[in-house]
C-alpha cells in the first residue's frame, strides 16, 4: 500500500495546488472535498485489507510549528486529525500527532497545505478589513479569524468523510466495521496517554470569525475535478 499512499498524497497535493490558484467560484471548496474523499477511501481500504484496523502499531510524529500562530496551527492540525483517526497533543512550538503511520502521513500532508492557505488568507482578509475600517482590535480579529477557519475546516472534513463512508457502505457491509474498529483502536490507545486538557479560546471579533469561515469555505478539501 506504500505506492498507493504516495499516489494519494501526490494527487491531493496536485489538486490543492491547482485549485488554490483558481478564481472559479466553488472550485476550491470542491477540491478540498475531493482531497478528503481520497483520504477516507484510502483509510477504509487499508483497514479492510488489514483486519479492519491499520498497518503496524499506532505510532506518533512530532510536527514542528515555528512562531507565530503556534496555537492556531495546532488547532488546524487537530481539526484535520480528529476526523481522520488521529489524535493531537500540543507542545510549546510543536504538536505530537498519534495514529497509524499512513493516517499521520495523510493528516500532515493536508495540514501543510491548509496551514499555508490559512495564514495567507488571514493577511489578505485583514488588509481588506482594515481598508474597510471594520477592525477594532487586530489581535482579537486574527485570533477570531483562525478560530472561524479551523472550525469550518473541521465541519467540511467531517461532512466529506461522512458522505464518502455512507457511499461506500451502500456497496460493502464491512465498511462500518472497519471504521468502528479503527476509531476504537485509536481512542483506546489515546486513553493510556497522560496529558493536560487545554482551555478553550475566546473569540471576540465577529468580523474576524466571519472572514475565517468564508476563507475556510473557499479552502481547497464535493466532487467535480481530479479524476486524471
């Protein structure tokens, strides 16, 4: 499955790269949904081939996150990971992501592309908001932008994953078992890890949150292109 994994990642990167330069309405959102569809199909196929769970043992990977916006980057990685059979813990300038090796690889590939998009969009939308004089507090606006972005990304990934699973379930009765067993395995593993739960962030800028939500809707993850 290593060659298949490399092919999936290559297709995802190509899809997101092409869509990010597009000015066609809906194309970016469509591409992001297809990317998650490719990930989910690979994950389920792998689980079905290897006794409904995954290849090898559950492992971990350190994802370094240089300043600035470390917390916001970690929130984005967590938004991706929690719907892709992985768990995330945050350190000072890094995160540790837990899961099966292939799932970690897929999550990190998606994170690396979306984090660049998120920060680029923040700067662009902030400049626009300042020109329109709708920014009262820049720091609050930025924090709210990232909050809106990551929450919307999580919603879109979950929706795309659910659609894909439902479609696959209509063709194979083993899909539900594969999903349940794999999720149970990572949850059980994570319960054995000692960690402190981080506090929720307060988002005080409505315009920043709205701008982040809009940018995430346009971020690259329904089904239109990439069948080449």
